[in-house]
């Protein structure tokens, strides 16, 4: 069941939902982009439907609502530990199909990868989602169709798609039907639209040989990548963090423990006791990130970590394209397979001639 609404009707829906939920949505910030004459779209809590950016993809992902950039877990003194207070009001997050698929990846890591993460679960229990539908035909970076994340069929309370005639909303959660009817919604059969294909396409190899880990294709990124970590900080599926203890006094017995976003692409992340470092060059870090996104995660959980949103391509100051790296890896895997088959054929021929 779905509804069609005019602009005023959709505004009433958001206003009425705001009585019981906090609304977290992408917002266009005029003139706050990378350059003074560009805009940026990032997530904020909103109070009016007119604030929501429904046409363009957000430059930053929604994940801060689930994994804050810096989150105080608890406070401590010499004798007492107190869990930090948090806002437990329910939240509705507006996001696109690939971001709904990204939530599955976050849940997998924090809730389905051993014991559940207590702090993540406490937030996740209060977060619901609204799907922003649309074909995103003008997105130059996304490749969700190649990743199979271009369409979300579940995991949302309702969808919204802005058209020239108004708004189309699919409402699978029947508890919200009264909200749409009170706002003047007209019942209709609504199927959220989605991009059938993207301008950017990738091919992911089914298997990757061990030789790819030492392959020279990664050397390029030792020279190009500056280790800023922007690609992983905007990524909706990256989950790395570090822990920090902040002390209030010189005696070091009163303070707080924070969980802070971290990145495998930033220098120092793989440092260990004794001064050791697992991945010293940016090429090695890029290799780790890429293969984790398109191979290692799948080997463990059965599906790829990357959802093809393309935010990493758009945000990189060195114009490094993640989608092109994927295709380079696929091409190299095919070359290595051909070389292996050729070598095997020559060996078989040599043995047969003996």
C-alpha cells in the first residue's frame, strides 16, 4: 500500500512524525563545500520537510547516527564507573537504497560478528529508516547496480520519491497509514523506483589469488594517496575505531573513555607495541581496504562489504577512483589466471614430450 501526496501533505507527514521521532536526513549546505562556490550535502536533524535533500546523493553518509565520530562510552573516577547518558528517543533516518544495504553491513560487524556490541545495539534499537527512492541517473560516481545494492525491498518504514506532480510514498509499515491519511495522502499502488544501471560499472572477481597481495598494481597508490582517510570516513560500511581515555586531572584517575572513528588508511592505525607497523606504505593500506571491501568480507559473510555508493570517489582530494581500482584488480586477476593457464599448458606439453 502506498500514497500520493502534494508538497503540503508530505510536509505534514514529516511534522507529525517529528512528534514521536527525531528526523535525521541529508541537508544541502549552501557554500560549505570543498570550495567556496560549491555546496555540500550532509546529515543533520531536521524539523521541516523542506530541509531534506531528496534529489542528490549526500556527500557524507548517514552512519554517524549509529557510529558517532566521537562517542563517550562511560565516565570513571577512582571508585565509580558510570555509563554515559544518551538520547534514547527513536530516530527516523532518510537514506537511499545502497545505504539501507550498508546498514546490513554495519549490523553484521557490530551485532553478528561474535558477541554483540552493547553500545551499538543500544543506539540501533532506536533507529528506523525511510527510503529515498529515485533513479539517480545523473550520479557520476555510484555503481550500486554492479554491487546489487541499487534496490532496497525491505528494512524501511516508508519510502519517498519526489516527482513533478508531488510525492510518492510506499508504506509497508501499516502502523504509519494513519499518519499519511491524516496528511491528505491518496491511496495508490507505489513501487519505489531505483537505478537499473549506473554510468559507472565494476566487475568483481569471484576468487583472488594470493599473488595479488604482492602485485605491483598497488605501488601507484603509495605515490598518489596522501593518507587523509577521507574515503573511509565518508564510507557507509567502514567500521574501524580506536579507544581514547581522556583524563580530567593530573592524577589520571578521573575521566572518560571514548570510542573514536579511525581509519586503516591513516598513518599510525596499524602501529603495535615495540614500534611495529603492519602496513607502512599507502599502497599496502589501499590493498587492505580494497580487498576487504570486495573479497575478504565476502569470504566470511557471503556478500561484499562495498555497496557502490561512490562517495569515496567523489571526496578523494587526489582523485583516486575506487571503482577503477576494483576494475584494475579484476583485470589483473584475469591476467594472472591466463598466465597460470599458459604456464600449466607449457608444463603439460613438456611432460608429454618426454
